[in-house]
C-alpha cells in the first residue's frame, strides 16, 4: 500500500519539490476545465443536459461537479479536474489529501462521481476515466507512484494538497473504459476522439 497507508505522514512521504499556486489561478483553471467538459458532454450526447452542481451542498461533499443527464441512460456524476502542469510529464495528479493542514481527504478517494473528467488544459485534452474502476486499480498499485505536494495561497495563508503522480498512458492502457479525447482548437464543436 501507499506510504500514507503505512502510517507515514504526507510530509514524510512526498518529494521535496512543492509547487505553489494562488487560489485565483486554481479557480481559473477549474472554471476552464468545467467549461470544456460541459461543452464536450453536450456534444457527445446531443439532446443531453449537463447540470453544474459545484456550489450545491448536496453534491459538493460527494465530490461531484456536474450531473450528465442523457435520455434513456443513467444519470452520471462527473468530477472535473483541470491541470495546467502535468501534460508535459504525462501524469495525473490524483488528489489523496485535499488540505493537509486540516487533514481533509482528497476527492479522488471519496468522490461519488461515476466519471473523472481530467483536463490537460495546455493541450486541450480530456481524459474520461471511470472513477470507481480507476480508484480500485490505483489502490492495488498505490506504492508504485510518487507523492507530490502543491501549495495554494489563500490571502495571507496557504494550504497543502497531496496527490499521487500517475502516468496517464498507463491508466489509459490498463483501466477498461478510460479514454482520451483531443478537444482541438478553441472553436466550438471540434472534439476528436483518440486512443
């Protein structure tokens, strides 16, 4: 199991390098990612509806950002992650601890969403991951992946998030139902499916 599960604290288990971001930059990335995912989902299933529930307390504590309603199919909960950095490395930052100072779990571990929509913003690339399957796959291999920290500045303070750096190509190859979508240019209506 992962170092966190073995009793080590996140600060003992993470690499020395910690990235720092402002809350405004984090929120801007999140908003861009949600807009890209929403547009893709509506195009993926014409006539479907996407409901933004980020601010709804009934869904916020469940780690669900969007509800995707498609005719004749189950309603799907979608957790959206926008990443401005990891595309160069080809890794996901799977959030294990949301706020180390407050000891709050990361959404990757507790989210009730059906899909994790992971957006590499710089490449305009969307990875649709069946969250329960990816979580099960990750837990069985957690010790293989290094932990990373990111600090977010909020006013005069800051908080630390801890996540696992997991190669995207490996998840796409080993987890059934995981797929990559190239969103293409900023023009609306231009997603291209890729493997």
